[in-house]
C-alpha cells in the first residue's frame, strides 16, 4: 500500500470525535423534542446510552477519555454562567434563601448518607456519594430554562439554590479527600494538605481569572462580542490551567463566575450568554455522560439507587418546604421548586471521574453507588424541571 494513504485501522482524533458526538446528540435531541415534547437533553442522554457500553459500545472507555476535555469545557461554561447568576446582594437582602440552600444541602447529605449506611455501604463511600448527591445538576436546570425561555420566581430561586448546593457539594467532596487518602494509607502531608491545596488553589485560580476578565472588560469597553470572546477564552484557559496545576475545574470555574460578578463593581462586563457555542459543548457533555452510564448496573444496584433518590428528594424537599413561609415563595409553588431541584447528571459523572483519577478502585466502587441513581435522575430530571417551570407559569408563550 502507498505510504501516503491512511493506515488501517483508522484512528479517531478529538475533532472528528467532537463532530460526530455533536451531530449524533443534536439529532437525538431534536427527535425526542419534536416527537414527545420533552427537553432536548433527554435525547442527548439517550444517544449516549445507545453509543456507550450499555448499548452499541461505540463510545468506549478510551474514546470517553479522549472526549473528556470537551466535558470539562462544557462544565466550565455552565458553572461560570451559574456563578454569574448567583446574586450575593439578593442573598443579603433575603437571608432565608441562603438558609434554604444550606438546609436542603445539609438534609440531603444527612439522609443520603444515612440511607446508604443502612444498606451496609461503607461510611467513606456513603459520605462521598452523599456529597455528590447534594448537587443539583446546573446544566439541566439552566439548559431547560433557556430552552423554555423561562423567567420568574421559581426559575431564579432554583438557579440560586443550585449554585449554593453546588458550592456545598464541591467543598464537602474536596474535604472528604482527607478521609479517602487515610483509607488508602497515604502520608499525613497528603491527607492534610491535598484538600487545602485544591480548595485554596482553585479559588485563587478563579480569582485571577475573574480579575483578568473584569480588566479586559474595562479595556474593551461596552462591546458584547469582545466581552464574550474574552470570557470564553479565559474559561478555556482556566480549564487548562486547572488541569495543568492538578486543581479542581469545578471549583475554579464556579469561583470564576461568582467573583467576576462580585469584582465587577462598576458593571463593566456585558451579560454572558452561552448561546450557540455553549450549546455545542452541552450536547457533547450529555452524550458523554449518557455513555458513561451502564444500564445493566441498575439490576445489581437498583434498590440502592432508589434509596439514594428517595433520601435525596426528601432531604431537598423538607429543606425547601420548611422555610417556605419565611422565604417569600408563592403559596403552592414550593412543591414546584422541589421538583426543579431533582436533576443529577454530568456534574455527578465529573465528580466520580475526579475521585477515580486519584484511586481507580475507589472510583469503581463509588460509580456503582452513584451512577445508577444519576442515570435515573438524568432521564427524569429534565422532564421534572420542564413540568415545574411550565406549571409555575414562567415559560414564554409561543411567539413571544
């Protein structure tokens, strides 16, 4: 064979993989949206399930690893925008909203941990799984809200509560690394310093990125396109820097978003909208997260997954409903807010992935506990959010 021809078997490359995942995911999303009137996210996940190990096994472990950089960028975009939406002045004016976020996070952690320990899950695994369960999927809530063009009390409170419980989940899971290191007999320096390095280093990285973004916005003036390009470039740089420095992409990007709003005292930055660029990465995020699930694991861990889901839902619901009278939520709307807080998805997969990168054996056992529950909630969550926002009357009507 001529030397200039491609050699068999052909090998994939990241750009080809990105394009194929984007095309397959978009087609699946459009199909389910038009046929069943459900959020497109559901189609992205189903395509991932079809292509993953539980289906055709086209998107195997090696390809998922190659595609993970796109997952990081997608989560970076989502967490940055989520952080930008977290209104600290609102939390100061309405401390009951912050109290609601703290209470539902604490109760969901406690109840999930208790349920898993009851089913004989080792405490260290139960604690990390419960920390992951605290987080509501920001991607699902944000993307469904944007797809429906939803605006209103439930939408905004849901997004602020998602930001709060994401912070709690990231910090808790990071601090629990000390327990994991101890379990695997790491040295005391690693046990004590690694969690602190992750928290402090990721926060500092987010602070630097936000300061540069605000400075760039001031230099560029009020140009929406310029601000978008600068923010997008710094998001990608921050993702790359976090990986290079062995820091947390999740903490760094959420801190980046929150601090870019906090430091922007003169409101020089234009509103950030993921738009079409963000949508491309979100499609790939959900296809890859869908491929990471193994539906046959539900047979082995179905009872545990249901216990996880029920305990988590009760914890979040009791936390929200307990403070309804004080937090100013319209009567009858608190239950809808509880439904909007149910999704788990790519964020849970990413947190399991981060744990696996340290101790693969721990990651395998953790995945068996968490990912079956996450699969169920990734399929039900978008529909629950759509129902909640529609029933709350916050969805834009056709033609508006």
